């Protein structure tokens, strides 16, 4: 077997469709997607319907050639498998395992005993039939090379049983199952699920497709039984047996794409289309996104071993997602892709593709960098993934980033010194660097509470219209939207932010997070001998007034133990601590960075 992959098609009950029927249907689906058609020389489609009826000569069940791994090796193999699986999921869309329907398990138990499913019953309950079928299939498979397995109905069951019995030299480039009954407990025979507790080392990935009208799939995928693989739901206009037919599944673009990727590799048109981009300046959103990705890559360099592997895997997906999000936003706004952004695109659907690193960041004035770097230091730049990284690693990466930006590594040190001092000032204790970036969904609630006034108040960062547009494109929960929102809140001032922070819809935890970042920025300005922004003091005073008004209003009739009062008291305490720190450290209005009085 050459480096080209060979397709192994395992049919369900009966004799299966003639080769020219399903091959023609699959070829018709592959060609519009940019893949070549199937060549008969690259297809193995064994017939085993007779072997499913009864056994002729006694045969031994083929042994497992892929042995169980040690715990540590199994973890590494699982992580590598999930990396490949994530790439496939990114290419095909979001998984959907389905919920089944009431009585699905009972119906499956009954169905297996019906005459139509006699072959399936024989395979699962007669060891000689099972051995006969597996040996017949294995005789057709070469001893080495790349194999793509497509299993339909009972063929999917046989595929799951076969994959760990393949010759040692065979690598399964992908396994695609369609119309599979494997989620049913009736098909857990011969300790099948136990042998598939972990992904086999010879299997690159496994996806299963089901459709709601398929009675065999019973409105559910396979991942409920084998959680490390991924399910996708497809639509069909057919019902019952026609909906279950292999030809109906192979007519679906998603199914064909999965098979095409496994057989021929990715045909990503999007990456090719934006590969070069244009030599145009970055806008604020693109600049912030690239700065965050550069910081994330510098963090990754600081790590070693298992944590570096996991961080790299998370960063791979974050970069692919955010560059694609920028491409879509720019397309909607008729904006070309800057070359600095376009060069970071890669084919995420190909797990072997290399992730391009952002180039070192351009020079930025110290005063303009304050808010950006304060936010980067406090936020999770690989959101939505959460990986605890020690402060010294984060700080070292920040020092490298600021050195690249022409600010000097000391600036990066001061970013973390400022964050530490601000956190200690508000909490009275040390910094939890894992939770420091956990502003979370509170920012979205804060935006709602102010009717968007917070964004207008923080327009100095990139402009309110830009932030509003970015949130519409990326949402506040993603990396780009989250960073821009946090940046707007750190740079915000005036009645809008004061009203929002005092609002009952904003938790004390969110207020503490916002004030911590604002205070960090003020301390950083002092450490770098930059002019202070007096809006912080005014914002805190206005917020305290609003919070105390709300507290007095509720305190008149509420119980002393009321949660609302406790939240308001916690807000007041945080604001008082922040104001005291500013006053004690000559950061209130009327005092210069050097401690000298000036006229406010």
C-alpha cells in the first residue's frame, strides 16, 4: 500500500449496495467539494453477508494488535487524538450527539431479535460468525499503509470491532461511521466498549453521522457510548429505511467532506483565498488581536512538557478561530485582510499544518500601551480554554513582549508589579493569578446595565463604534470581544461607568475586577513616570455615591443579612480601598507622578 489512502467500505445487513452504486454516489458528492473521484483500485469492499448467516469452519477470533497503553502514554495519545479530532470538528462544524427518544433502548433490544436484524444478532452473539467475518475482511487488507474506514449500520459495529485488530503496519487515516447503532447497549458485545475506552494508537480520528429520521440511529450518535469520538447530525428528506440507506448518507456534503479529508487531505479554499492579504495598516481590533496572539505565543515558549503541549493545542484553535472571525468581519464590512493578519491563517482541518507565529509587535508609545498591556496581563488570552500558568512565566512573556515593542523589558515587569499591588490593595491579601483574569460574563451584564454607556465612556481605547461593532461580530465571551470590552472598561470614566458599576445587575466581583484593572493602570503609569488619568478618581467617587445611595435605599427595610446589602457593602469596601490607595500613594488629582502638587 503506497502513501495514498485506501478506502475500506463495510456494509450493513444484507449484501450491501453494489460497489458502483455507493461509489458513484460518493464520487458525485466529492467532486463539487474539490476532491477527485474514487478509483476502484483504491477501494476495498468485502462481501460477508453469507458469513453473517452461519459459520462454515471453526476459526479463531483475530487478536488485538493494538495493545493497551500505560497511563502516561494513554494520556499523551488521548491528547494527540483530541488535537486531530478538534481539527476535524473545526472543519465539519459543531458536534451534535442527539438525545435519542423515549424507549430507544427498548426498541433497539427488540429490533435485534427481528428477522431483518438476524445477521447483526449472529455477529454479536455467535463467536464463530464474528471470527469468520473479521478474518474475511482482514484477508483483504494489506499489511501496511494508510486506510480510511467507512462503516454503515452493522458495518460501523464491525469497524469498531476491527480497528484494534488491524495489521501493525496499517494506519487508519480516519474512520467515518454512518447510521450506526453503537449507542445502544445491545451492541456492547465482547467487552467492545471496554476495549475502546481509549482511542487506539493506529486511529487518527473517528466521526459518526446520524439523521433524525434514521430508525437505526434512534436520534442519537455514538459518543454517548464512546465519548472520545465525535458525532454530527445531518439532514435528510427521506424516512425510515430510506433515511438509513448508505447512499442517502453519502449524498451529504459533510459526510463526503469527512471522507475526502481522510482520503485526500484538506481542500480549504478559505485559507488559500486570504493567504497573502494586502499591505494595509491594521485597525484597532486587528492590532489588539495580533498583540494578544503574540503574547500567547511568547507564553507558550516559556512552558515545557505536558503544559506546553496543552497550551499549544489550545492556542492552535484560538488562533484559527480568531483569524477566521476577523476574516468574516472584514468580509461583511468590505474591508481587505491586512497581510499581517492573513499570514496567520492556516488550515486547522489539517492537524499536520504548522501554526504561523505572529511577528514581533511594532513599537508603541508608553502611554498608549498602558491600557492594552494592563488588560493582556489580567485576561485569559486563550479563552475559552483555561490553563493555569505561573506568574513568573506570564511575567517573563510580558517582558519579552514589551522589549519587542521598544518599551523595554522593565515595562513588562512593571505591568505585573502594578497588577500585584492593585490586587493586594483591594483584597488585602496576595494575588490569585489563576482568578485574576476571571472578569467573565460580568462584563456583558455591565454593558447591558449601562445601555452601552460604558462603551462610549471607554471610547478612548479604540472608539465606541469600533467596540460596539466588534462585540456584534465577536461577542463579549470570545478572546477579541472579551479583550476589547475589558480594555474599554479599564479606560472608561464618567457617569456611564459609575452607573454601571453601581447597578444591581453588576456583581461585586465584576466591580472588583474592573476597579483592579483600572487601579493597575494607574499604578503602571506611576511606575513608568507617565501623566495620570484623573478620570479614575472621579469615577470611583461617583460610583461610591451611587452605591451608597442604593445601600441607604435598601437598608431602611431589608434584613441585615440580605444578600443585596452584602453585595453593596462589598462594592463600597472595594471602592474605599482603591481611593485610599490612590490617596496614600499620591495618585489622587492634584498630585503629579513625582508627588508634586499641581493645579487640577
